[in-house]
C-alpha cells in the first residue's frame, strides 16, 4: 500500500487532499478505511497513550487506482504542530487500513500530516523552582494569624489524622506477623498470587492519608488572608499590557514582611502511566512543567495588615514573553497533551505562600504563532 498527501494550491485555505493508493491486487474490492488521528505517546516504561480520531473516510479498493480524499483545513487547525518533549510526544498522522481479517499481514500504513514548522527560542530557567517554589514558613506565626474557625478545623484535622494513621499501622503490623487466614485487612498475596508485605502496604497507606490531610491543614493555614483574581478582560495577546494591581486583590489579617509577587507561566506535558502490580496496579496522571517563563516579579519589605495588597504592585506588565517562549496548547484529551499554565504567586517568609491559577481561556492560540 502507498499513502500520499498533497495540498490543493487553489483551495489551500479550504482543504487539503490525500491521494491514497492501494497497490496490492489481493485487496481489490475490499473496504478500506482512511483516518486522521491525533495521538499522544507517553515516554515511560509502562505508558498509557491516548488518541482521538479527527477524520474518517471509507472506500472500496480499486487496485492501483488513486482515491482522492478532500480533508477540511480545519482539521489542521485543531493540532497545528507536532511536539516532542521530555515526557510526551504529540503527533497527527493519516492511517490507511484494509478491512480483511483473512490476510495475516500488516494491512495498514501511517504517514505524518504536513504541518507548519513551529520553532521556539531556548528557555533558560529552573522551571521546577519557578512553578513550585520551596515554601518555608513559621507554623506558630501562621497558626496565630488565621481565624478561630480555621484554627479549630486545623486542630480537628490533626486529631483525626494521628489516630487513623496509628490504627492503620497497628493493622499492618498485626497482618505482617499473622497467618493469611488471620489477617484483618492486608493480605500477604496480591490478586496475581505474588507475595507482598502488609506492613509496607500499611506504611504507604498511612503516608497517603498523611499527605491528604496535610494538604487540608495547609489550606486552613492559608486563611490568614483573602487573595483573589479580579475580573480580567480578554482576550490577552502580545500587545496587551495590564497594571498588576488590576489583576489581583487581597488583604491580610497580619503584617506581611518581605513579600514577593510573581507571575509565571509554562507549558505542561500531560499524560498517564501505570505503576504497581496485581491488585495494586494503578494509573497515575502527571503534569510535567517545561519552558518556564517569569513574567513579573517585585519584592516589598512590608505590607501592613488590612492594607490592600494590590496598592503595592501598581506596575505595568506584559504577557509577550509568554507568547514568544511557550507553545500553544496541543491536547488530545483532558489527561493527555500539551497545555498552557500560568499563575500568580505571593511569597513570604512567615506564612504559607498564596497561589492563583490563571485562566488560559484569555489567550488565543493563533497569537502563539505570531512573530
């Protein structure tokens, strides 16, 4: 089989064409299927790939005769470019298959779609530190600064977490030292019959419980201030400039010392992989930040309590560096593909940091292509 794509120069704005040729005479009269597929391949030892079908054309094979298919140009508008990153590869290709189950051979061929090249400049930044900066704070000062209701919630979560984690470990220790017939919760074998450790399973379970409850406790610690986005008019393009004070508002119940406000952006490589075995086999989703960009940063020595935070950041900023450095979104699904991410960070020494995730619907895809 042979598959060939050619552009129709007279109607390039409307569609492009695929010239399909099935040269094997054994396929004559068989039904063939031509599809255009958008796919994400995950770079992992146990990957979970994902794809979607963008176009489909079914026809009957006439040996050595060309089948010409018109494909709406909007198909390319959905994907725009191929991408190969650290964790994923995104591609769009045509696939020609002959529907014949009696012939035991590869009856399909693939060819990548023509797409305009998209080159972005090198980005020199520690994207992990930029998107997830280390948060060091004083537990006592932070606890004293939150309202009474949040203090009670914090203590309640702590009182719930410790007994649950402790009881879970007691069960794990008991089951580890007991015969299989006398275990309470954790078996010595998984669903495939392979040996496993009840104690280690209990340890991992207690760790997961601890992390989940700590995230809830940390949310209570963040109640020392109100911090939110203002209504931001869109769309935002390369020429758009905003005062930072027009983007955010907030007040604190305590004095904020050595405060840094940052606006950062990056691409996220999204996908899934599998871990574990037997009954512990699970699918893990990931969002891996790449190509971090610092859009704005300013440090203030002191913001008094109950003073509007925005009054200390009346500077103009532009999103242009983001459009220059980042790729537009190229997503196959909600869990797989390349996306855009930006957030506003309020960093300080005494209290947990504040983060606001920005709305990517304010950006138009085509503006990431402009030079």
